[in-house]
C-alpha cells in the first residue's frame, strides 16, 4: 500500500504533516495520508487484530490477489470476491474444481487471473490442514507476531517507504511455502501481518495508531 499526501488547508502545519505522511481529516483527526483513499479500511480494519479463521483466510486470499496490483483496486472489488468465493469459507473453496474455476474466470467483478484463482483453492486446502495441525489458523499465524524489541522505535514515513518485509514475515512465508501454500512471498506475508494486526504500522501521529495498539494490548492471543 503506498502513501500519497492528500491536499489540506492549514499552511505550514499542513506541510509539516505532509512531510510526516499524515493528513488532517475533515473532522480534525490526524491520519495516515492514504486514509483519504480508503477511509473505512484505514479507520476500522487495517492494523486491528484478527483472530477469526474465516476472516483471516479472506485476508490471505486478497493479499495474494493484491500481489503486483493496487490494494485499492482489490479493496473496491472485495464484496465481489466475497460473493464469488462464498464468503471465503475455506472448506467450500477447498472443494472447487474446474466448473468453479471456469465460473470465477468468467466473473468480471473479480480479478480473473487463473494462477491466483487456483492459488486460492490450493490455499483453502492447505488451510484445512493447517487448522487441523494448529487448532486454528489464528493460533498458527499469531506465533509470528514480533516482540516489542523486534519492532522499530518509530514508525515514520522513512520506515514506511523503506521496509517491505521483516524477519518474522520471511519466516512465515518460508513456513507457509513448506506446507504448500502459494502466493505467500515475504512481501505479501508482511502486508498480511499489517492487515491482521500482528504489527501496527499506522504512522506515528495517526490517531488510529493509538487505538490499534490499545486493541492489541487487550487481545487474548490465540494458541
């Protein structure tokens, strides 16, 4: 996900915020600049902890479709993806065969990439195996949450622009690939960690950073 500075009134302070990758919303909240493009996702989802297996699988699939494409494009098609993949019920998706693949390839509401569609079906099958292995998908994925000491002292614009993965994301990617998952490279794995709330990468100064951190601190980790 790329940060783009939104236009804003406010003179010198607005310039300072833009240099920090922040904007001020119409109701006066300081937020990551990309909030202007996807306010609901920024405010209510991204960085907030996810422990529901169905939703977790949805995010894995959408991050796979996101690879090499704009996240905003995928996000705008999310309802279509949910319809096409039966709410991302991975037990149902795991049973898909050529008739379902043909249906999905004919669906103009989603990204019609055969390799990514087959990957979603494969990953649904692997998700069932992983759920049986670990008890839940959430229990397995959350083991890769970095410790406070492994996180940066400051999540600033420089960090955002430079860091695309992490040792924990690389370990997650390697472990998933070993179990037969696809479209789960280290960059995708780190993006998934952000989406699942395993890390809180809202920028310093963003009002949602504090809220996400509070939710993370109160979360009972699965396991």
